[in-house]
């Protein structure tokens, strides 16, 4: 049971991180464009308008996907409760890999939204 609890916690780390950073990016995005913290792509760092837009957009997606991925993660882990350690480990590992893929989705959608709303110089369309 100890390993199952460990794997449950591991499978919740990514969704909870997405929820936390989604909330932070929506409510208190980084005030200045910087190279250390925030949604940093060449398009999002063009100016403050693109910077704020990217954080609002990516934050909403991360918050939503974090909430949505938490539920099936818990359900699937509940299905392997009291199973063999290998089954629990493989199941948890696959869940985490899928969550990593889902965690990258905001990049695609936010970059697309930036290109639809701003020109190549960061000026609003």
C-alpha cells in the first residue's frame, strides 16, 4: 500500500502543478518580461502586451487541464489499488507520461493565439 500511495502522489504532482501555475499566471503573472520565470517564448517576450496575453491564455489552459487530468488520474490509480507493485508502477508511469504530453498543450494553443492576436512584431492586430 505504501508504494501505491507514493505513485498516487507522483501522479498528482503534474496536475496540481498545472493548477497552481495556471492560477498564478491568471491572478499574478510576472510583472516584467524576464528570462527566468513565466511563459517564455520568443513571441510572448516581444512586449508587455504579448507577455500578459500569453500568461492569461496559458494560465487558463493549465488551470483547466490540471483540473481535468486530476480526476482520471485518481480514478485509474484507484483501479490498481492492492494490485502488484509492477502493475502500480507501470500504471503510474504511463499516467505521468500522458500528463507530460497534456502539460505541453498550452504551448501549442497559446502560440497559435498569440499569432492570431499579434503580428510578428508583437503589435495587436
